[in-house]
C-alpha cells in the first residue's frame, strides 16, 4: 500500500544585519565580518556600510543581499551597461578599474604566496572580440530575444548594447537583431556567435531546422552589407562557410588563421602583452629547445619559434594540432613541430622528448595540469612559465614544482576580463 507524505512548508524569518565591508573578493562580492563569520554581499565595496538581509547562513560563512546602503565608497562608479546587475556577464562594473585590479591581485598573491610583480591590462571597455548570444523566439509576444543568460538563471537578458564588446561587434547588435527577427525560420534559431578577426568580423548562426532559400539569401545580403564573414552551423559539429575569407589574427607579428570554433584569447590587447612577457620571462636564446604544452594552434608556440633553435607544441585536440602546423608553414617557420598527445600520459617517453628541453611553457584549461607536473619535473627545464585561467588549480600545480626545487621568480595578474570575476595569471618558475 502506497503512502504519501505532505511536507509542511518551513517558514523562516530572514535576519537583517548591519555590516562594514573591508574587502572585495575576485568575484565582485563585498566581504564583511559579523559575529566572527565572513559574510559575502554582492554589490558592496570596501569602506561601505549597509543593512543586509542574510540569504544563506552556514557555520563558517554567510551570504547576504543589500537592503539599504548607508554610504558610498570613493571607488564606486556608475555601471556603464544598462543590463548590469541582471546580465550574468559582468559582476564588477560598480567598482572602478583600480579597485578591481587590486582585489584580484591581492587574492592571487594570497593563493600563490608570492607578491604580484606585474599587472598586464588593456582597455577596460570595448575589449571583448568574441561573444555568443543566445536566441529565443517568444510566440506570445512574437519577438526574438537575443542576449546573454541572467546571473544564476537560464533566462535570456535581451541586450540592446554591450560596452565590453569591441565597438565593431557592439554596433552589429541592433541590425543583427532586426535581420534575424525577420527570418521565416526564426523559431529554429539556437544562438549566434560574433568574432572580430584582424581581417574583419564574422558571424556563426546555429539553426536547428533547414533554412529556406529566402532566409539564406537575406542572411547573405546582411553579411555583405556589414562586411562580415558568414558561417552556418546546422549541427553542433558542422560548420559551413557561406561568405567571406578565412579569419586570422596577429600574434607577435605572425598571422594565425583559425576556425570560428577554435579557441582564441578574447582580449587581444592583453594577449599581445601576455605573449611578449612570457617570451621575456623564459629568456629564450637562439640555441634553446622549448616545449609548449596545451599549445592550441600556436599562440605562444610560433612566436617562440622565431627566437629558439627548435620548438615542440603539444596539444590534446587534433584539429588544433593540424591548424598549428598549417600556421607554422604559412609563416615559414621550419623549426617547430606540433604533436597530438594525451597530456595525462607520460609525454617524456615520446621520441620528440628524448633530447630534453631548456624551457617549458604551459597554458592549460581551468582544470589545470595535475597529471603533467611530474613529467615537467622529469624533463628538468631551467625555466617554466605557467599561464593560468584558474588561480586555484595554479596554486595546486605550483606545489609540485616548488617541492622539486623550483622557485617563483615572477607573478603577473592578467586583467583579461575587466568587470568580471575571471582571474587569469602567469608565473615564472626557475631552478635553484
């Protein structure tokens, strides 16, 4: 016999407290202390006092929501984007750039246990050369939503502007919305990607049903009138180039062609500084053998090859390996070779590793490179530069090198994504 239970709804009264904020965490949350407990409050800045409603109360920390701000920090600034606070893209537009960089640098120094020696930064606005906008047709209103996801939700924020996008891409938003809204197949659109390559903008349109000839013609006319390359993606693994040239960008003066699906650094200005600084830190000499792990299509590998005797790039994605080799040939670099390997396996056993390496650079994804660190130690390079998009995994992986006798010589905070909670960095390790 089945039994059914009706749980009584628990009614709670949310506590209201007054706090003084002392810090800003890397994610743009104000940090305060209350009754010996750390409280995180989005929207507050250091030196600000506020009445806060607790939304989560754990044994070691709590989270709160601002009920009333009692004063303003001198470092508070008016958000430039009208969607700030709703859109999940930016978390720190209410803080000036100096405070953002200071809070991220402090958090990085605390994690890595080393002072930040440099901050690599560029323009804080109009820096983002890539964006993916979700599309959703609303039958009730007969309107197409185009934008980014809400903070902590799957709903779409229907954006009219985005000041962190490079101006050329931001200017495309209104006419692109109008064009897509008028398509017969508007109900079968998934998302649209915009990328600004150095030879012009491109657009990738994901659609889940075949486009009519009329829709296709309209999209082609749009691409010609706005001088952008146009790609269709009828399935996630299929990409059809309809108009325009193959996109490319410059890295250290070298031309790197790429597919719209390939990873490229979103912030071109900081990327150029990052490549230059990494090369300087490695102190690449004409006789050096250099290894670039997680090399992608050669963002670091090819500039390194301009200066070293030989360079090996290793990557886990086969398509990027092919693209890297193609870019080496296009730039007449004959001292660099790319290999497709599973970087969790011992790469020191590969034939290309038998002569060792003088310098190593690695640029892993957010998960870091825990399986690779012992292999790097075995290769015993004089210098290692680790480029990281996750300070927590960088701190973990650094322990292996420090235990093996390497020392941190330089630490940089890379302000790759101003106004967001993303914290990127770069470390130079050197043998004792």
